């Protein structure tokens, strides 16, 4: 099984976007630009059930994030 997460960010100055996947066991690949990102997780391991995955936006003003739990 696999899942793809998407994230869009905006800010001034334009923030950097990154994914915080913690110690995710499953194979994952991300594609990010400054304002758009996607994270594809494939062959999801049951060991990752309940783990939190966050999309993080950061610039000189500060940081914000949104998270999901993988089940």
C-alpha cells in the first residue's frame, strides 16, 4: 500500500518547505519547491502505524507546520 501527502505554503518572505518524517521505517520520497511539496510513502510498514508526519514551513519570521498521523 502507498499514500501521497501534499502540502502548499505561502508567506513573506517566501518560506522553505520540508517534511519531518521522524524515524519513518517505510520507504519515502519527497519532491519540494519553496511553496509546494509532496511526500510519497510506499510499501507502508505496520511499524509506522501511529507515527506523525509534518509539513513544515520556515522563514525569517518563524515556523508553522501541519501534521497527520499515519494509520
